[in-house]
């Protein structure tokens, strides 16, 4: 912990003191954990930021989740940054009602915000527990991820593993999906917004970088979006990668999907271009876009005659094993349905016509291709149609 109490109940933060002052305190002072009131000792070596620690492993909230020098340095920098803005911020404030200790607790106009700076893996159960605790007290949780977990793949693409999925924020229904990162080594604060998941471990979106001292706390809540034209231009490249990707070693769910295609007497090279289209709520699906979208097209749409009806509930029932519970995304309050987003995208392409919020009729037959060259040309035609129509992103 970065701070502890004296006998008199005053908080002392070692990182703000000189080496001489720390040495004197180490010799003469006695300090106590703000959470459990047990005695703590001063740790002030050459590698770590000066801090306090329990003498032995104890059952205390302040003892859980230690993340090392990188985490402590970043937490302290974020604290000083908020202080410089004259904000009411407490470091490692212990909330006895829920037995939790956020890294930072900010109060603005009687609204409290818990800022967690997370640099190591923790379980979904722990993330849920912390968020539920904060919400019991009417506190808004915000998680900033250490940039040690950030891997940029290109200008608009990052690696997005299952761990990062749990930190997707959406502050309101119209706010874009957002991830927040901070690096204490470079002092660079990064946001990844308007996120569209492309594969099980990658996503495209709007990346912005700002030096911490060049931004304000309110800037965390600013929206940065991918323009429609840019999204669909990037998706052309995704479609091409999907068609041409080497599939020599298939296993698991992807092997099962290819076997399913074989039973349907088709191949991924021949699939209609309306399969593998971007929807923002893809995070709610445990299977890739091309998997669940192909099941809607081949199992439901293709056998349907022109003018035939299809409903959202029918699609949801078909894909019930592919849908992830919204409880896995505690920082997203809006209930968004990826399957409905896909059906609305098919309407923009004149494949379907919406008759009511959850019911559609088929307008056009799906076009299957004869070879990969024909498929690549067809993909470009469909994406160009979205570009030409200035289609709304889903």
C-alpha cells in the first residue's frame, strides 16, 4: 500500500517524502493499515516505490492483488494527475461497507467514481465482485488497464483477448465501446473506441494517444469514432483475409464449423458476401462472426422463399449456445443484441425488409460463389454498396 496511518490516525504517503524523511520514519515511526488496523512496515528499496506492507500474509483487503512496481508507479502518477486538477481524490480509500479498497476514489459534485488501475490478470468473478460492491454504494467503477497488457497490431487494430473483454466500457447506450490504457513509463494514456471485433483475438477501432499531463479527467468520457467510410474500407481488408487465410491446421470450434459447412455441401470460399459483416455487439457472441452469421444464412435464410418471414426470436433460439450472458460485461449497462444488429445490416443490403421491430421478410436470394476469385469480387461489391449508401454502422 502507498499510504498508512500513524498512531494519531494521520495518513502518511511515503512516495511524497525524501529519503531522509523515510529513513527517520523507519527508525522511529509506527504505522498501521487503514483497512485492518494491523501494524505495517516501511519498504523503501531501490527498485520499488516506497510503500507499506504487512509483516506477514494476513486476511486484509489491502494485502490482496499486489501488482508490483509498474502498478504502484502508475497508480501514484494517476493520483498526482487528479490532484493537479484540484479534484477530490483519495488514494487507496478503504470502503468498510463492502470491504473494498479502490486504487483511487474521485468525488465530483457528490458523485463518486472508483478508478481501478489493473496491470495483472484477475478472474471475472473478482471483477464482478468489485463492480457490484461499488454499485451498492452508488459508485461508478472505471478500469484503466496497464499498457503492459496493450498490444497494437496496426494503426486501427489491437490484440483483444478474453481478459480485456471484461474491461469493455460503455457509459451509455449511445457511447462507443471503450478500453482505457495507461503506461507509467511513457506517461501515455491510450483509448481504444468504437470497437469492432474481427476474430477471436483481434479488433479494429479508433486509437488515440495523449500524454497524461496534456489531458483532463473529463477527457476519459469523450467519444472518438471510426467514420463509416473508414470502417467499411478496413472491413474490405478483413473480408479478403477471411477468404485467403490458410486453414491447414483446424481444431476445436473452427474444425467443427468447417465440418458443418461440409455437411451443408459448401465451403468457406463459396459463402455469400453477407456473411462476416461487422456488428459492434460481437463481444456478446462466443463464436466468430463468420460462424454464427453463416448459421443464420444457411439454416434459416437460404431455405426461405422470397417473401418468407424470419424473426429475431427464431435466430436467437438457433444461436442460443453461441450467446454470452451480459453479466460477463459488468461495465456495459445497455442491453444490445448482436443478432438484431446483423438482421438490420441485412436490411440495409436489401436482403431483408423489416416489418416490425423483431420481424423481417426475405427480399432477395443469397448469392453463393463458385470460386475464391469470384467471392473476392463479390465481397468488394457488397462493401462498396455499404459505402455508396453511406450505411449506418451497426
